[in-house]
C-alpha cells in the first residue's frame, strides 16, 4: 500500500493527545475479540494492565495475562505491541486478542480506562492514521468501504483506492492546477516589466485539468452502481409472469403470484449478487390501461422506477401480442425477455430476445447469463478500477465549475478561480477541510477502526 504524506494535512485532522481504547472486532459473543489501544501513553497503559509485556519487542505476539486495576486476573491473551511510526495509526499502539466473553471484553477495556485511556469514538483510529500521514482521506474512506464490502466489485474498488490509485489521480490533477496557478501568478508578478501573459499556455493547462476532471467524473455513475447496486426493473404488461420471474431470480417468494391481472400494485425489491456486483431487482405493476385508481398509481410507480433504473428487464408473454416496447424502457439498457415460452408452440425465438419458461425452467440459465452480461457492461470500463464516490463527484464538479468560469483575460480573476478549484481538490484528500466535514466522514466508521 502506498502511504500518504503527512505534509499539508488539514489542521482539523491533528490527532488527539489522549490515548484511546476500543474493541476492534464486531460486537457480540465470539471465540475471540480484538481490543486496540493507541496514543502516546500506550506504553504506560500496557505496563499497568499487562506488566509482563515488553513494548520494546514491537511487532511480535506474546502470550500474556491481563490484570484489572485491582490486580485481579482478567484473561490470558495474545498481545502485539506496535512502536510509532510503524503502526496503523502512526502512534504507539497495542492490539490484544482476548476470549470473546462479553465480561472479559468489558473488563479489559475498563482496565485500560482505569489506567488512563479514553474510549475511542467512531473511526478515531483511522482519523489518527490520516493525521499522522499513514493514509490520506480518500484511502481512509476506502478502508470503511472495504469493511462494508458485500460483493467482489465493492472489495476490489476499495482495495484499489486503499492502494492509492485514486489518490494518485487527484495528485496529478492537483499538480496541473498548481502549475496553472503558478503560471498566472508569475505573469502577475512580472506584469510591471511588460512581460505578456501567455493566455494560450494557460488555456492549454486549463483544458488538461478539465479533461482530468472529466475522466474522473465519468466513473461516478459506475462507482455509484458498485457501492449502492445496479438497479434493474422488471416491466411488462399485466399477467406476463413478472412476479414469478422475480421470485425465481431472487430465490424466495417475495412477490405475490396470482393468475389475476393487477396483483402487483407497488414496487417490490430485493437484492442479489450478479457477476460480483450487487443487483437491486424490482418487480412492478403491469403496464397497461386501467380504470382502477390504485392500479393507475401502480403503473405510474412502475414507469417511474423504470425511468430511474440502470437497466430494464422487459417481459413480454409468449401467449400475448408482441406490441411496441413501452416508453419506460426506451432510454435504458434493456434485456428483452419472452416469458411463458412453454406456450409459444412452434414460434421461433425472435431476434434480440431471450426466452424463458418459469414453469418448465427452460431458458432460465440463459437468462441468468444474459443478466450477468448486462450487469458487467454497466461496470466494465472502470480502467484501473477507479470509481469516485458521491463526495468526490461533488468536489470535482465544484473544481470544474471554477475552471469553466476562469477568465484569463483578467489574470487576477482567473487566478482566484484556479485557487477555488485547487482548494476543492485539496479538500478531497484532506489537505484542507473543516471539522464538520471530517466528523461527518468518520462518523460512518465503526468504533474500533
């Protein structure tokens, strides 16, 4: 993993003077639990709770006994000391693996608190890692994403960002903006010597910066799909087998199935993993004219869900007329499926359509393969596995707006706009920032990370 530089970090990221303690493994009863201590008083706390531990023998596991403030034995555990700066936080740090008894965990943490530690807040260990230059803010966010990853793609993208790939992209963009600002300010400094400002050169650097921003923004939608899921909506006329297919793909009875049309009146959704990506599958009301106001509302919601979807699975029954594709499916990638294929008789498979029979199972495997290909197409062009998150998108859009509005015919005005763009990019990596921003980011972390 490429380590971040601590130079230029926001003052809001400065690590606290307290030594902190927290359970780092998930809550609940288990075989083992990990407790983490970090801060300048780690050595003194270790001497109080684990008298036999030699903190100078860093990065080596030792079998030790933990003692309460009254000297009572708490547990026999494995302790690993880390000496600064070679630790996750960049501070002196201690990790202790105890048995997973809730009493032992509480007693161990209380022993460290009694010795002078403070209970850590959410994400405080990672926040200190950023403050001490072990990670930048982009890498820190990716740590939380990796912990929360539920699919292969989520884990892959998070690992790539922890390794610094996105941080390097931001650094290259920042270097372009610094060069542009230096060129403008240099021209202003020498204006009194009648040295002309090279507007063409500045425009070239601006275009380069905007191209860099554009390339990063192009990954935003795929980043959203990887993090939040690809939204696929099943649409079709009433009684075309949408709910039956929905239940089949999900693997459980989530939607009500009935031979009577109009059974589904609201959007029903479920999650599954397809091609290593989270897929949010939605069953909707049948599209068609109806006099029932509740069914009309169901149709309205179905068309709204389709319009907001990343892809549409259009179902058309083999025993019905092959009418025009509904308007709701015109602007999204669409997988066209002829359902109830066991009723098709001698009809040939229409070009561009996948066929399936939920009753006989015919075509189900082919449909799953086609669905996988469609999902893969939505995330396939992530070169270098870079995918910006929502916070990154907002910051880059601010930077782009500043650059678009820069007027190089008035160098002073142009310089101010470039400074605004540069500040927006520096905020992404934590070089500038506010306490509120950092509190919001790290509040999403679990305690102990």
